[in-house]
C-alpha cells in the first residue's frame, strides 16, 4: 500500500491545447495525491508551452518537457514515463474529456494494495457521458472485444484515456508503438505480466472533431494490427527492460 499524499505522477501529453491546458493542470494540482505533473508539449503550434511555463513558475510540482517535432501521443508518454518520480502514474488528457476530480477513484485500488493497474471505464457503469459518434462507440467495442480475445482479460473499455499504473511497471515497459497505439500495446503487456487489473466507472465529456478531437479511422485500423502484433509476436521478456514484481504473484 502507498501513502496517498504526493504519491501520484500525472502525465499530460499535449498538442495544441491552449484552450484547456491551464484548467486541466489547475484541477489536477488540487488533488492531495498529486506529487508532480509532467506536461509533454508535442511541438504545439499555439501557446500551450507558454501557458505551462507560466504555471510551472508558480508551482514546482509542474514540469514541462518538449518535443521539437510532433511525434504523437505514444512518444509523448514515453518521454514522460522515463522521468516519473511518484509511486503511481496516471495519464490525463489535456482536453478535459476526462474529469480530474475522478482521479482519486481511479487510483484507489492501487492505493489499497489490490491493483497493479486500473482502467477508468466509460461503459462499466454509466456516469455522465456526452453522446457523440456511434461509429466510434462501435469501433471501441470491437477493439475491446478483439483485445480481450487475445489477452483473456475481461475489460469493458480498452481505449479509455484514464489508465493508472504502479510506476515501476511503466518505467520498465518497453514501448514501441506510435501514434495512438499506446492503449493497445500497454494492455497486451500488462496482461502478459499477469498484473492485477481493475476497472472503475468514470465520466466522459467527449469532444467533436470541430473542437479538436484528433483520433481518426486510420488510428482504429492500426489498433487492430497492434492487437495482433503485441499479443502474438511480442514476448514477455521483450516487453520489459526488467520484470516488475506484481501483486498476483506475491499473495
């Protein structure tokens, strides 16, 4: 079990998020568990980086990491995971599709010593959820079903943006996908490790493409290939630089 105060590293990958980045960071900083906030600016063309610098100047918990060229969400996460200091890490999108006030609920199973990994599910129990694209819903359901077939893990929402981990798992994981491939790759690799995985219900305040939503049909097609690649053609040993000790193998 972990001491809740200051144990959490919050990773925020950001690309052209000047409209929401300040609000996201300030909401995250209100949480008692937060020890650091790492924002990775993925070569934004707007004021995202400047806004983060201003906030970081007034709060040492905020750190800004920058890419000189746009490299995609997964590369941004890799950059951040290499520098996390907290015992637990969670990914927070910069666009406020997910409510930072729900982070304590997501990480609680890890704090309680029950989970190695927790996914926040938009479908486990319906909370506040913006009604948007039906085809996205179908694609997510199909991706989750296909991923579950390969991993034998009964998830309800593999593509959720809220994923929390014991930090030693992410420090040691070898991540090789690109774009939005992180969700599928990390699921395959925590399943291979035999992690104790929990889901908790979360709210979802989705954006339209006009509001800046970035994931496309191309990313969905790539996700099916990643399911095959990381489940069938990637060994446990190649998935981690060093194998973390997990709860299910210590009890």
